[in-house]
């Protein structure tokens, strides 16, 4: 039985509008670009209203750790954008 050489996952988050997706992308991109790791490689792209993150890792624990970090940043970005929308709608 061959052990897995790499594991990969993709996250796609759709935002309400293109501007929100671009804001989240710009907030998260430096964290991904400046996070060199021997155990994971990460790519990010923004298309229309969707931010897509691809994580490739040497092992499952590394994948899970990276995935959790990026999900936290995406959720935080989304919550901040929701607050901004709530403030502007009142």
C-alpha cells in the first residue's frame, strides 16, 4: 500500500458582490503569499464574487492546520463586511 504523497483541498467562498470578494481577497492574500512553509503550498484567486483558495500539503495534519487558518481569516473578513453593510443600512 502506497502512502499518500500529497493531499489537496479547495475552498470557494461566494460573497454577495464582486467588491466584497475583492476586499476579502486583498485582506487574505498577503497572509497566503507571505506564509512560506515546507509542508504546504497555497494559492488564492478571485473571480467575480468568488474567492478560491487551493491548499496542497504533505500530510493531513498540515492540510487541516492551513485550512483552519484560512477559514478563520475568510470568516473574519465576511463578518467585518457584514458589519460594514449593517452600519451603512442604518
